[in-house]
C-alpha cells in the first residue's frame, strides 16, 4: 500500500498534484488487478461517494461565481475550478478502474472471461466510464479540464 508523500511546507501544492494524478491511489487502496470482489465493491463505493461530493462542490463553486465580480470569477476559474475538476476526474477514473475490476470478477464468477486491456481494465468497464458520467458532461471536455495546468 502506497502512502502519500507530502511536504509540510506546501500541502496545497501536494494536494493539487495528487488530485490530478489518475494513477494515485487513496491511502490504504490495494492494486486493482489484485483485488477481490469484496475489495473492488468497497472501493467502488468509496470512489462513488467522493466523486459525488466533488461534483457537488464544483456545482456550488459555479453557483457562487455567478454573483461575483468578473475579476473574482476569473480568478476562481483559474485557481479553484481546475483543481476541483482535476480531483473529480481522478476519482472518476479510479472509479472506472474499480468498476472494470468488478465486471471482470463477476464475469469470472459466471464462467465468462472478459477481454482485458493493456492497463488491466476490461474493455466493457473502460467504455462505460469513458462514455458516461453522473453529471452528463462530455468526457472530452472533462479530460481537457482535468489535464490543464494552472499558469499554462
């Protein structure tokens, strides 16, 4: 299990970097490819919860921005929104990995053998994650937003 590495002098920067790294597992999270069905279901629940929270935070920030001056709104667009969007995308991607693992393990339990992608996800799980989102937003737009770096 990988523990997060933080620098006490800049926890804000560490959080932003961690939030945008799709490969970054949560503390205590085991490797997806080695997980049992019980573990996969557990992490699916955790990522579903935290993704829902991040999406609510993002919606609330956008509501608050609507009543701000153009200058304040622009600063929030450049600082707050990209960080929250990147974190939400990380959780969306991690949830996709766990959903794919659940499908893989359930398929094996049913005597089926799902196709595996190079990164260990099943084709069915990857497609459902990339083509759908709880908020109905376009996947390409989410990826563009999540990969933008402040100051670039």
